[in-house]
C-alpha cells in the first residue's frame, strides 16, 4: 500500500503528521493548514497524543476551514481536560464547526477509520500520572483482514469453497491484524517490544543525549533520547523508521551524524528518515534515508 506521510515536528514549537491516503492526522500542531492547504480537507480523523500546546493548537484553524457534519473525528486522551474546554470555546468562536466530533479515548479502545483499518490508543509515559489516569497516548494503525483458517488453507479451491458455503465464513476464517504504522507521540522508551512488527514507526527523539539535555525537559514531562530509540529499534522488527521532535538546539549536521553513528553502532539497516527542526517535509518516505 502506498502511503504518503507529510509532517512537521520540532520540539516545543509544533508537531503534526498527515497520513494522506488514510485521511488520518497524528497530532495537530500550529501551522498544519498553512502547510497542507487543500490537502487538509482529506483529514477525517485526528489523533492527539497529549495536551501540550505544540501538539494541538492547529485544531482551531483545521476545524474552521474543514469541519463538516460528523468530521473530523478528534480523538484525545480520556482524562485530559484541555480538550473539552477547547471544544466548548471553538464551538462558541466558530459556530459553523459544530459538526466536528470530539471523542475521549483510552488504551484498548478501537477507532475504525475504514472497513479494514482500526486505530488503537496505547498509554505512554510522557505525563506522569497514576495508572487509572490517561493523559498521554501513543497510537497503532492496524490493518484487519479475514483469512482462511490454517487447517483449511491447503484444501483444493473447490472443496474449500464448498466448506465455506456449508459452514459459513465465521467458522472457516479468522481475523488477522498487522501493525501498518506506530506513532509514539511524546514519550520515553519504556517498552522495548511495543513497536515490534510495525511496518512504519514514527518516533520522537527530542534529545541527542549530550550533557545536560535531560534537565531542560519542560514542565517535567518525559521525552526520548535518540540512542534509546535506536537501541530499541535494533532489537525488534520494523520496516521503516521516521524520527522527529528534535530539539531546535541541534543543527542538521549534528542530527544526521548522530543518526548515522547509531545506525552503525546498532547495525540498523532499515531506511531511517528524519524531520529536521523547522522544516516541513512532504512525502517523507519518498525521500532519501539519512543512513543511505
């Protein structure tokens, strides 16, 4: 499946990713509609990772231009109070956007965006809360297919067809799910296997782990360091990696050099792409991987 991913991601300022063919927006930082123009009309579902302003302020303009009956569906962490307040304000400020849906979600829920595509929220540790409170999320985009049960798969086609007609699809097929894309949002790496078997992984890498970096994390929320992300990826099966949310303190040469060095250190051979601070990238996966 061809997937066009465009985005912008700079720590503290703005983060958003458009998954164009799916009509999905991951996070909605400032400037997204100015960058996407008419392409923003393709957005049917918005998945917000958390309530930091650099991840949500683009919602006001997105809705002002594109809200219609039932869409977009804006999914946000269940216990984040910023979103109901934002919904109430935006509907008063722009009454014509009342058709947009705001939906509080929690880990384990399923948001069906197409007949064969479901998005599943996952708790992450960007915001420190008790286990019952959900204020920060990652997301998996899963493809769902029905396949013939293994014990029947080797039968001749005519015989298999007859069995399906006799027993029905429910007893002769099984649901198979695969992770087409994982989106970390802002979070440290806490689960080394969370993104195993992902086709595409979009992961934040705020810090390059130079001296003093971790001490400057705003509001005491937690972020990833590039090396812990690369070490995690080296131990799982991921087909393509997109890195973003780098701090603007780093220049392009330092970021690229750090990625290449860590690819060598951890023997990472999959394509690795990056969004440099301050740069909007269109069709990220069609570009040249930084490690090639």
